[in-house]
């Protein structure tokens, strides 16, 4: 399973959350890509054939990422 973790590094505790999520998913032999979120995020990064998106950030990060994920 291919999983993208989209993370807004400006959010408190985001690196720790991503680290913990990655540890859990790695035990399940998932392929994990971490995509650093920005308002200039490249849509092609998100539209790269992922099975699941996990977004670590606030409302804006989730909404913006969902817009691109929905196109997939």
C-alpha cells in the first residue's frame, strides 16, 4: 500500500506526529512518502498514485490537500 503523509511543518508537534505515524505504518510494510505542505505545493506530488493520504496540519492544510487528493 502506498501512503502519502502531507505535513505542515509550521504546526506544533507536527514532526513528532509524522515520526510516530511513520513508525506504525512501517511495521505494516507500507510504502510511505512524506510530502512537506506549503501553499505552493506541487499538485503532481499529491497526484502520484497513492492509496491513502494522511494530513498532519490544521484545517487549511487538510482542505487544500483534500482538493488535490479528490482529483486522484
